C-alpha cells in the first residue's frame, strides 16, 4: 500500500485524490460552459463560487498542497524521523498535505504549515546503513579556554566512555577554536528517535558537572 510505503497516514493519500477530483471538476465545468447549445446562465453560479473560492484562499491551499506533495514524495522527512526545522526540533508525529506535526523535546506539539517548512532550513538526522535506519545526532558543547586542552579532552573522553553502553556509537569532533573557547560536537548514534531528548539532557548535565569540578 502506497501510504504504508511512504510512512504517511492514509488521509494524506485521500487528500491528494480529493485535490485532483476538484481540479477535474473545475475542468469539466469550464468545458461545459463552452458548449454553445447549453444556456450559459446555468454556469454563472458555479463560476462565481469557483472565483470566490480562489479569491478567498484556493491559491494559498494550492501552494500548501504543492509544498506538502514535495515533502511527501521527495522523502525530505517521514513520520518517526527526528528533524530540526528552523530553530525547532523533535520527532515528526503526523503529516498531511497541509501541515506537519513535530513533538518537541518538552513534549509539546508544534504544527507547521508545509509551505512554511520549505521557507526554513530542514535537517533530518536519520541515516541509513546496510538497510537499517539510525539517528545520528550532534550535541554541541563549548569550553572556556581557561580550561587546558588536557582537561577539555578528558571531559569529552570521559563523557563518551560513560554513555557508550547506552548508544550504538558515540564520539566527538572539534568544530571550532577561537581565542576564547573550544566548540565541540558530541555525536551519538541511536536506533530510536525517542532516545535523543533524554540522552541529550543527561549528556549536557554530565558535561556541565565535569566542567564545574575541573574549574574548582
């Protein structure tokens, strides 16, 4: 079934079918209006209704529909993926041709219009390896250069060792070094997106505790 293959609700497929039915109906009405032996007044009301619909929001609906169709068929993300859209991130819990729902780290549900989604940067943390799907997520941390590199490296090494049994993989990369700080990503690899928020919170807490003890 196409809905199952694309990992979208069956309502999305139904909405697409309804959209094309609407387009087909509009085309039929236009064609009938050109038939000379039919009184044109029969189509005045229908034409007025169609014109009003377009004026009141059909163009916006069509734009949102096209955006939703692009997201759906391009595989930009699917239900269950862990994504960052603009400055918001979380698990995609629902998709239609009009909107996307994202469950944020604090449990709240963010509803985004698909047209708005394509106006923002979108990062999907899902990766595929050997036919399996994983979430590879970077947790950004920064260190004041008042700490020596030896202490910074020890904090990163200890943190990775502490959490290695809870994830498929964990490592760190140095992202940037300035006069004042060292910026690093602690990158975790898990098999379920629901694991990201609690792991992120605990890792950041442990890094903070280690920084505090190293600075004392």
